[in-house]
């Protein structure tokens, strides 16, 4: 093992770290059907602060891969590339959508925010949960995600996608980007949900636990 670097940007505690493939600023190649999606993205690390720092920070850590593989002789510093601000309380959970652009976040006040990370723009908010959003998980089918809360409910959201198009050329890519989501169903386990995960083997299974002494597996 080897120490690489220390990243500092919060006045409060760091409450979460999430790996993510984030689109770069130059997306010309994304409209070509033969382009490589990985070449249009950077390896990013998303960090969230505590109750007193409501920002979401996105760091470009792409250099670490080249250094570890021996293609880079000297260490570099990771770069803060985007700062997302819009939550009124601390961020508790993050869900990167695999389109490389969209990010969903939950916070202490029950609000869920949808972000365009390319533009550092808040696209919209969902105020359905009445307490802390304790977990966000994408289901294996990638067309639905689950949100869990201390309000004793789990919501299943259906994701809408659309094809990327270039207005100047009329080219329509075969890649899809997040367009919106709608509430599909509500699960009421009748206890405070503290942790949530999704099965990697079954498309419609979620796993959660909370203010009880057992773990629940639920077939959506």
C-alpha cells in the first residue's frame, strides 16, 4: 500500500464518499455512435459533508489510475471540478445514475435532489419523505431506484430516459440520459429504515434494516 494524497475542502466532517464516472466538459464525441463512453468521462470521487456543510463536491481523481499502473512517474493532485449546492440540510445519501451526467441525493430534511453534474445544475427536487433519507439504491434493472427514510417507508421510483441528440447536427446518439422519475409504489415496513441495498443477482430485490434486530429481503 502507498499513501497518495490528502483532499481537504470541508469545514465540517466528511460524511460520505462515492466513486462515479462523470462526463467531461467536452462531449462532442458522445454524439458519435462509435465513440467510447469511458474516454468521454473522468474517474471521479464524490464527497459529502456533515449537517453543517450541505455541498456535494466532485473531484477528478483520474490521475491515480495512471500512477498505479506505472504510466505516470510523479504524483499529482486531485482536482475539485464541481460543487453542487442546493440542499438546506446535510446530505445523507448519493445515487449516481449510470448516464455519467445525473446524480440523485437525499438529505436530513427528507428532500431528494436531482442534479446535472455536467452543468452543476439542480434539475429538480422531490419532497415525499417526511424524515431523513437514509438510503438511495439503483435496482439491477437500472430503470428503477429505491429511496428509504426514517419515516418508516421505502419508495420505488421509475426512471425515464431519453436519447442524447445534437441540435446543431441532428445526430441522435444511441446512449440514453436521465429525463425524470415518477413514484411507482410505496413499501411500508412500519419501522425506521437505517440502511438500504439492492440485490446484484435479482432484478427486483431490495435488502434493508433498521430499528429492529433483523434484515429484511423484499421482492419488489
